């Protein structure tokens, strides 16, 4: 039955019939169903086709946080926790002009860092962490951002997601950082359902074709940020609507 449904969606998409949303109540029920992992699993061919489309539409996706070197990337990602990339990007130019290395960040001092990032949520804790991680980089890594997950996660304010972003973006490692957007897309679509970010990351690493791994988290983040929105996903504009297993969408019965 799932195969027939997918075939109908693919046929509709080829005829220019975009997906549309069910009612708000039905969407909420569908999201609850997806959260329980009850959405049908994707086939290997469907996963391949989804990432082929992402790659064709955006061959060289980039993260939206502004940085000028691995250290400023690390700082930007730490600042982005529970904050928007746009908000971080408004604050960091002034910060990076004064402190684009760990040594300069330590010299700048916590009070000055707080003042420069005060428009970002949790700025007091983040300023404290930036000074602490900068001191640790100077003392233990010669002022360099380590190319090592365990060493990155040992830095104050750095978790697995932040470490994965740095490993991927700064060092070209084919790893996937699971933020709120990736977590939502993976669960809602049925691509890689999981109860925790680590569950989703593990599943994505298993199902995403190797040649797409380097850019996979960028495609999924951008898809979640601009198309598969939390409250009102834009299924009618979705590149993978015919492949998606989310029961909160339908397909128009007549061409647009």
C-alpha cells in the first residue's frame, strides 16, 4: 500500500500537482504520529532520489553562520545555541574584529565579550564559555581548534552538534549535525526517525548515500528552515513532497 501511495504522489508531482496540507487538527495528529516513529520507512531508492534532488537544486550548500576561520566558526556555533543564525550574524562582526583568535578572545575579557554579544540569548553564560574555551584552546591545543570530536566536546559550551558542525564545515568531515530543523525533517518525513538527536544522527549516517554525506546536514537544515517549517510546512514548494511519508499532507487532485 505504501509503495502504491508513493507512486501516486510521484505521478502527481510529475504532472505538476503539488502537495497541500490537511487541516490544523489533522496536521497535529500527523506530527504526533511521526514523533512516535509510525511513519513508513523510506526505501534506499527514495533516499537516493531525495538527495539527488537536493544536490541538483543546491550543489554547494553553505551554513549561514558567518565566520572567517575555524575559531570564529566555533564561536559562532556556540553562540547560535537557542538563537537564530541571523541574530548571531548581527553580533559577531564587531566581536570578530576584536577577537578572531583564542588569544585575542582571552585578552578581550569576559565583561567586554558580554557587552558585544548581549543581543544574543543566554549571552552571560555564552560569554563565560567563550573565555573558558579560548583559554583551553591556548593551554591545550596551541591556540588551534582541534580536528578531533572528543577534544572539541571537552571544550566549555561545546556539545556533539557543535562539534559536528565544526568537523564538517571547518575540516570537511562527512558528519551530520542534528539541530532542531534536521530533527524535525528526519522525523516528520520518515527519512530517519529517532527519539533523540543522537538517534537521528545515527540513522542518517546509515541511510544517506556516502557521496551525499558531506553536504547532507546543510541540505536538511536549509530544508527545515525554509520549507519544512514547524508550524506551517510549505509542502506545495517541497522538492521531496512526493517521497515524504508525513500523513499531514495530501496531493491536489487536479493540475495547478
